[in-house]
C-alpha cells in the first residue's frame, strides 16, 4: 500500500461567522506536519461552492469534523473544533489501525 493510500482524509466544515480560515490554517499545518498520514480539507459552509459538499455529508451544524478512511468511507463524525488535536489524533489512529470502518 502506498503512502498516499494510507492517508486519513479529514474534512473540517466551518463557518466564517465563528472561525476564520486565517486562524484555522496554522492549526491545520501543525497537525499535518506532525502527522504525515492525515490530509485536512477546510470547507467553509458560507461559500456557495461548498453547498453540494455540505449536503452530501449532511452538515447541519459547525464545526463538524468528518473522518474518511483511506478508501473514502465515512468513519466518524464529530462536532469538535480543529484545535481539539487529541481527539483528532485518537480517531485518526483508530482508523489507521482499522478499528473504525
């Protein structure tokens, strides 16, 4: 399995009303620097381009973190801020070990 296939995708849905991308970027970079096995996507639900994505994943409140397995399946959904690094790391570890779908 290649390095790319082992990555846990994390989709972080947020709103400009509560958080700014400028504040989220340093947190995202720090997490990705510490963990080469995760990829984080910041998705602003205020941006009309993201309406379809928010609908597909059933986003009805923010912040919302959706964890995808390396195969693209939803493994977990948590209403936590991106700054909750311990929870994010714990869930990513469970997915990598195969403990979550």
